[in-house]
């Protein structure tokens, strides 16, 4: 079941980053300006945010297996149409369809695996779930560069077709049929909540994506969607708190220390992961003159490190608890980012790749611990809400990280043209990345530690009651 879900989610994560290396080809082949072509990527991310809140409701209506296969089918159709796009507008529309399907699949993967685990071996489960997150940002640009080296941009979408067919076959065979029982009351869709939360999240992300280094957050194109998004999300929060049941997302989940602490750390972890993933390829290309494919290949050690950390971090999380693992991991992410603050145009590539490997190990563990901690002590029906909340927190953190570090970078490189001057500007941006990551270290104390073992059962009613309380 884990393999089936991870293989299915890999396509969604890769499509988030694989298109980044094709922007130049798309502007030429589709005869459109970069300001239009960038919506091929931005539109995809906005569409993902529109449907993330729907995953829990849709699962309760038709079951996780049917929902997963339906979303995969939608992703397959839109991938095929993207490969046949005849202009920039059609490609953007078909990418929006891909994003709508992908937004359902990512939180659903978390929910199905955590529900199947029933609270057991959360560290091992998270080591599996985080495979797409670890591989996507690193291998996506590499695969995109390789495909463009061998063929044109349409093959970025054609390759999805056979893999989607394989994923659908795996899902039909491996996922349990969890359709709601006949006659069971059907969950009603919180339409008003959907109209507040989904556009609010998308507007927030759109505003962050419009940040540039000249005007920063003061530009009206940034402020208007940011304020609109915050107002809509605030309205949804107030409305959800006044409803006893039926809210699209149960914001009362933040009363759980595990959910509140995990969401905060995943927000800061998103800043470190996605913000630095914007800086590193730019550094290799702008300062060292690497090609897009070359820059992607230089980032492989970080992905290898993140994969290597999964099993180790998962085992230690089950042994010592998520708090200790997160504390060590975030500290190492901050420390391993510091060497990049001293980069020059002549810094040894071997040294940089070694630092990237260490950073990848720490980053992999830093993602696993808070993700797993979010589900500690939750009831079966609370897992979908926790999965959506943590997913949104990480993605918004990533958007904030990219926006903030982009402003810092552009204001420090200014009119610099020489490699040494550019390297100095990148150094300042990496200092900011290290500092933002360091802010997460004390917040790791919010995560739960190792759960205390339940007291042994006893024949007396009093001891039985105490045992149940300890287990809960």
C-alpha cells in the first residue's frame, strides 16, 4: 500500500519542479513572454491549493481508494492534454487541471497511510511518506534537464502517461476498498467554508509569488492578494470556530500540541527547503556558469542525503520521540547552511557537494519528525484534518521562504556583474536562510517526546480506568 501511494505521489511532486528548467524553451516554442509562461508553474501551485481542503470531505463521501484512482485519472488526462497544448493559454489551463488532481492526492496519501498504521511505528511510516518530498525538489529539475537534452518540452508531460497507467493499476490492486457503508449518513460539503479557504490560500500564495527584489512586499500587486488571502482565511477560521461540526477543516485541531507545534515547524522547514532550493541553482548558474542540467546534477548530493536520512530518522523517532530528532535535525540544517554564506566564485565544488549531502541528511530528518509528530495521539477521524493543516503550512512556508530570500538576494546583488560581487550577494541570502532555520530550533520543544508506556492492566476497575487514560 505504501509503495502504491508513494509511486502515485511522485508524479505530482515531480511536476511541481520539473517545469522550472523548461521556461526558456516554452517562451520560444509558444511565442509568449516569460511573464505569461511563468503561469505554467504558478497556476499549477495555485490549483493545488484550491483542492487540498476538499480531500477530507471527498474521502468521506466516496472512500480513499476511489478518490485516489479518480485523482490519478484526472492527472493522466490533463498530462495528455498538456503534451498536446497549442499555445500558452491552453497549456496553463491543462496545468491547472493537473494541479487540481494533485491537490487531492498529496494530503490523501498522508491520510491513508496514517489511518492504516493506526498509530503504530509512526517514524517508519513517515520515512516512507517523505520519499516524494525528498526526491521532488532535487530530482525534478535534473529529470527536466535530461528530458530537454534528449527531446522537446512536450515529453515532460508525455512521460507521465505510462506511469499514470501503472499507478492506476497498482491502486486498483493494492488499496483496500473503503467505500462508505450503504445507508451511512453522507458528509455535507461546507460550501461557504470552501469559498473562503480555497481562494484565500490561493490568493496568499499568489501574492507571495509576485514578490520581487525591487519593491518587495510593498508593491500593490503583492499587498492586495496577500491582504485578501489573509482576510478570507481569517473569515474561514472565525466561521469554523463557531460551528460545532461540519467545517471544511477543523481548526480546533490546533488545540493539540502536536498539531500546533508540527505546523509551526513545517512552516519554517518549508522556508528552509524551498527557499534554499531557489538560491542554490541560481548560485551555480549565475556565479559558476553552470547549465540548468549541470546545476541540477550538483544538487543531487542533497537529495541523496535526504533519502539516506529517512530510515535512520524514522527509527530514532520511534525510539526517542520526535522532539529530540527535530531538535538535532533543525540545528544541523542551520549549521550546514552556514558554509554557503562564505561561498565565492572559486569555492571547491567537492566542498559544496559535501556540505549539500550533510544538509540533505539534516533536512530529511527535519521533515520527518514534525510530520510524524502531527499525528501522535489523534483519533482515526482527526487524521485527515491534521494532514491538510500540516501540508498547507509547509507549502505556505515554502512560498514565504522563496519570497523573502528573493528580496534579500536581489537587494544584495543589485547591479553586481562580476562573479565575486554576485557571490557576496548570495552569501547574504544564505545567512538569512540559516537564521530563519535557527528560529525553528527552540520551537522543536513544542513537539511531543517519547510517549510513556501504558501501565500494566489490572483486574480492578480503578486500575483498568487508569490504564485506558494512560494509553489515550
